C-alpha cells in the first residue's frame, strides 16, 4: 500500500452489498470520523499542533518560515510584526506538524496590543506542544519572565527554543540557556538559527517527539490557513515595517480591497495602507511618491513568487485616526483575537 493519501481508500475491498449493509446498520462512518484518508502512514507517525510563543521580535515567524521551507509569515525587526495567528502545515516523512505562529506576547499599550496578546495566549491551551522561543542575542528580561508565567501555567509539554544562534558566542549562549532554564520547567531544549538553517530539522524532530501518534490530518499540499487577501495585506504591511521606523510601523493597518484574476496567469490587486495621522501618510507616500512606489515594487515581487503569476498591485494611503483604540476597526483589519 502506498503511503500517500490520494490513492488510499479504506473501503476499496468491500463489495457494494457489504457497503449497503454497513450503512443500514449505521456502521458506515461519516466523512469527519472516517478513518482519515491519510491514515496510511508509517508506524510511529506523529502529528499535532505546535505553538511558537515568545516576546516580540524573538524570531518566531522566521522559524516558522524555515520549517515550512517557504516564506509565508511576514518578518521584520519591528516588535509586534505578527498581528494574526497563522497556521502552517509542515510535513515530514515521520510527522506532520501544524505550526502556529502567534503575535509576540508583551505588555499591551493599546486596544490592538491587548488583542495581539489575547490571540497568542489563547493558543497556549489549544496545542499539543508549546515552543517558547527566546532570542539568544538579547538579554532575558522582564518581558520573557512575563511570557514564562503564562507558559508555565499551560499543561502542554514545553520546549525551549533558543534562536538567532548565529548572533551569539558559545559563552553567551550558555549563559542564556541557564537564564532561560530558570524561567520555566522545560521538557526539552534546542538551539537554532533560522536564517542559517542551523538545527531547523532538529527542532522539528524534538517537537515531534512530544506529539501524539496519529494520522496525517491534513493533505500534504495544505499550506496555511490564511486567505489570499490577508496574505496580500500582510506582505504590503511587511514592506511598510521594513522601510519606516519609530511609531509608524505600529500605526499602520493594511486592507486588501481588490483581488481579481482577469487571466489565469495574472492577478489584479489593490490594497489600502491606513495610518493614524496626516504626517504619517506623508512619510509613507514619500517625496514624489517614492516610498509607496518602493513598497509596492517589493510587495509585488513577493506576491508574484507566492502566487506564481504576474501581479498588478495598486496601493493607496489613507488616514484613519485612532484606529488602534477602536475595537470595530481592529476587527475590520482582521487583528481581533476572536476573529481568527
Ligand atoms: N541573525 C538572525 N536573525 C534572525 C533569526 N531569526 C529571526 N531573525 C531576525 O529577527 C527579526 C525578528 O524576527 P521575526 O521572525 O519577525 O520575530 P517574531 O518573533 O515573529 O516577532 P513578532 O511577530 O513581532 O512577535 C527579523 O529581523 C529576523 O530577520 C536568526 O536565526 N538569526
Ligand atoms: Mg512574528
């Protein structure tokens, strides 16, 4: 029997009469509880959900991308880059991980910040394994301790992931490991560098050890749970984060308001970049529109790679005062925790 899900039919050996008899006797399982189509996996196969949690900027989304093998989560040096939970299905021969990237957990300063925290903390009780991601190159401080308190209260096994190993010396790493071990009682630990590809596969293996044995729940081509329109908005927002600083990255919200495929190999997209003040709009538009043009070119490049076709991307910049304090606006942008 093959180990792919596509040609596995658990009822193939039954005659029509036998199938009818099963249905009459109520023994024929429904679609949801049928032996999973992907049940034909090697013995000892493990599968389940793994949450990446940690302080903002720890390197969670970069680790998700490294495991997935393609960029699906946006990343930047700005804290609170991730505003929505993102699930990506990572397939290996002996396991299937649904890796859940979460917003950095922090002391919230506004309505948006509270939603981001809620979204991340909500995952702690919903997953099979918690990977607590800590930056090896930044001192462990109150921020990590705050996350640690929440992680400690969760029941799932906990794996310490010390990342950005390429930025720390072996001595610094050892000190950091010691400090991290004091935060929570971990079941396991691993040092990785997502940008260098160091120990990424080892991370997958370590985490998989703590997953229950089970089938491949999702088809291998499953990808992520994010809608295409959201991906467009997020990739545009990433470019804004990478080219602006101080308060601007935090004041930006992006919405994709047009997603059309006039031809098979062409996408016509439009997104609006919202900021809170006129001055911020001026910076994002830039002198003679230079900045917004650059944002558009870079976002288009990523989107063409992701969707595998040509992309026309139109962008507008608009002002929406105080949207970060407005629960309705936060929800409209898709940044509300219970909206996910
Ligand atoms: N040198 C190095 N840089 C890394 C590594 N992992 C992440 N980074 C960088 O660290 C910054 C933050 O990474 P993200 O993955 O966006 O961090 P995050 O934890 O998802 O942050 P939030 O979404 O804000 O919570 C980015 O500039 C990354 O390029 C690594 O292993 N090595
Ligand atoms: Mg992130």
